[in-house]
C-alpha cells in the first residue's frame, strides 16, 4: 500500500503547506501598512506570516518571483520589535529560532517600531526591517483544518501567465 501525506484543508484561495494555510495578498491596490495587514489577517482568523523553518522559507521563496512580476516589491511578515525596542519576535509572541536575515539586518530605529519584510526580488527570501508604515503586500498564515472567518471574494483572480492583458496586476494564490 502506498502512503502519502493528506493535504491540509484550507479555504478557497489559500495555499497549503506542512499543515498550514497561506493567503498571499499582492494586488498593488491592496498594499497596506504592517498594522493594517496584521488586522486584516486577524479578521480572517490568521496571523501575519511566521517562518519557523528552512523548509517553510523555501516554500515562501517559491512565490517571490510571481510577486515581483506583479510589481509587489516587498511583503510584510509577522516580525516586529513593538513589544521591546530592538528585540524582534514573531507576532505570535514566539522567539525567532530560524533566521534568514539579509546582511546588516535587522535594523533597529531607536524609540520606533520596526517591522519585518521580505524583498520579493531576492530569491533567497532574505528578511529585512523597515518602517511599519510603508504600504506593502503581505501573507497571512493559519493552521490548516480550522474553522475560519469567511474571506471576501477577490475582485479578480488572475494567473500571472496571462501576459496579454496589461491590466493583470493582481495575483491571488
């Protein structure tokens, strides 16, 4: 008998990986601040992306070229120093055990909150820090198989393979 892993059950529009569900928000018209992205994820029953392993980082890295192609230069991740200035932790209050910082990061701006981002043009998905008030894309993450709050239907669902339509600036995965 052949054994294979069961797929994680995720809501429509969400992607499944290793027991979790991921929602990539990359419509340039929906770029938002870290705080607003955090609130939007929470309203969906999720958190901003936390990356806990190299395998999960590789999974996220696979989406970066698509995000770059639709002109989303950076995406928020659930890292910040809002609890203690200069000490970065995940939004779920867990310490950072796996790290993928870009050279010279994290940066700490004294007496200001700094938030984590991934530059989508970096295929290694290196983490950086920046002002939490920039407008970026974001990724929500939740454990798979949970009851979730309903997500609103996207305005358009577009494949980045459709290069004939110059208005295709939206990517929902």
